[in-house]
C-alpha cells in the first residue's frame, strides 16, 4: 500500500463549478502538506502548503488538513479553463531532508 | 533568474547505452533534488544534495545510477546500461535548506527519457 493515495481521475467539470480534490495518507509522521499543480510537459509548481491540521485560503483555492483522519483536500472555487492540469498532493515529515512523498496526481479538465 | 533549467528536454536511447542529464538550479539555492516520474504517477524521490554533498539516496537509485554536484552548482545524473524500465521523466528541483516545506521546491521542466 502506498503511503499517499490519490484518485487519479480524470475529473471533468464545467467552468464555474467547485472542484474538490483529496488525498489520504498512512504515515503519521507527515506534518507538512502541499498541493502542486503540473501542466503538461512542465514540472510541478507549488499552489498551497499547510503545516499540521487546519484550513488555508488563497484566492479561489482552499486547502484543508485533517490529521485525525489522515485526509487532505483542495477546493477550487469558480473554476476556470486555465485550472485544467494535474494536481498532486505532497507531504513531508519534520526531518531535515525536506523530501516529499507525492500522490499519483488527479488530472482535472475544466470544460468552458 | 531563469528558474531551474534541465537539459536535454528529451532523450531517446537504446537499451544498454549510458545517458547523462544536467540540472542548473536557481543560483542561491543550496539544496538540489532529483525525482523520477513515470506516466500516471507522482514524482518519486531519488536523491538530494546540500551544496556539493550528496546527503541521501533512495533505494530506487540502483548502482547503475550516479549523481554529482561538483562545486555545489549544477548537478548531473548518469544512468549506465539503461533498461526499458528507466523510461520516465527525470525532474530536478532546488530550494533553500529549511524553507522547502513552507515555500516549496522550484522544479525544472524535466528530462523525458525513452529507452528503446
């Protein structure tokens, strides 16, 4: 079983819809939780990060972490065609190496 | 600052040949990471450097793989005697030590390796 599980999709929603993306994990040592966005033929870019449990909002994006359930979410409001990409959750522990464990990624398409 | 640069972007090689990839990180970043991403999967950690020192290697990094970061600047990743299972996107990322979890890595666009 992988340490981080993520539904690979694909997920298609109409423009303007609210998108919900989720990951579950098994390693209790994870303390930092991130969402990366990856466009085709590009490297991932950081969207949001959260330390420990709680919510964080940045514009149309909201990240939630529930450590008790080992479950994290990313919500996208008022989705735009430019949001079409693969979304990767990533996690790391408190160790100094700061290496990331990624989910498989969810491929999202916003239909105009 | 042009970000993290990786060369070549694409490499097609015959099985059994050696290949070398190069990564030029953001100049002020002291950490450099290599990840491998296969189709439909997330990136998997391979190894990382702090300055010129290679501090950790994944079990995924067999003895056919070697990475260097001379003088703590650019890095190279060499694969000897390539196998079809080595076909993947090889991603390089850089960061400042202690800040990656808050500010993330900066990834390059990757080198896509195809072994035929």
